């Protein structure tokens, strides 16, 4: 390693150089808690100790993941459901339910609302299968046992696993599991989340 640039520091933490091309798996802390690891921020040029490096009102995470998702060209990670026309996104950042919900709403989205078996099956097949349990918008934070959607939608459809929800260990947010059913997961759980947007996802200018 030569010099003491941000790129050098990042390479020391996350991987090696091969034929002039970087190849790494990011590890380490997230000092500012914005969803980007310090090593990632050093590589892309944002400040690992400042959630909003350029003070424009968007977090560094939001800018990195959603910048340019405007007009008719949503980001590659957004997928449109062919039945309802809504857009869905798997946020592969480990967060508590409340933080995942805040990240979604601050981006003009919501955690996913699953209103019928067809959408449930599509979301599972598109994002969850063989991947990782992920938060959806269903929660009972306001009133224990009274499960509501964070989007405000009303739906009688549920797909709880056997014996769920059971509030084992204070569980107030719902996940879709890799087994294909729903589970109330502990408030201390950090995992991925599924977002929804009724129109083409966009980032405020």
C-alpha cells in the first residue's frame, strides 16, 4: 500500500487490488449510523462521520442508493409488480424496524404493505426466497396485539406462520421469512426491509 489516501485506507480494511481492479467485501463500523460502512464511505468519497456530507437534506445512504431514480428510470434494484403497478425495493441494510420505517418514509416510500396472497407470493419470490428475513410495514408498536400497516392501509389478509404472532421477547414488527410466512420479530433484530412506492421511485432534487 502506498500513500495515505482514503482509497488506501479503505483497501487496507476491505480487500486487495488485482490487476488494477478492486475486489472486496465491506466490513467494519458505521460511525455515523447512516447505513453505509466507514470503508464504503472512504471509497465513494463521503464523510464516514457525517450522515449528510453535503448538507442537502438527504443522507449519504439515500444519495448513494437512490440518486438518479427520477422520471421513468427507476434504479435497477426497484421492481414493478405487474398486477398493481407499484414499485418495490429490497433495502439490504440491517436496521431495526423503526429505523427501516424511517429510512423508507424519509425517501418518500413506505415499508411494504401486503394486502393479498398474490402480492405476498410475488414479494417472496422476487426478494426473499433463499435470501434473508425482511421487515414489512405490519406492526403493533402503537397497541400490543393490534397489528396495523405503517402505510395506513386497511387489509384483512395475513400470512402468519404457525403460532405467530406470539410476542416472544417483545416483538412489534413483522418480517417475511425465508420460509415464506410472516413472523413478529424482536425489536432488537436488525435485518433488511422491503419498500414500496405507488409511482416511479424518485429522489428529491
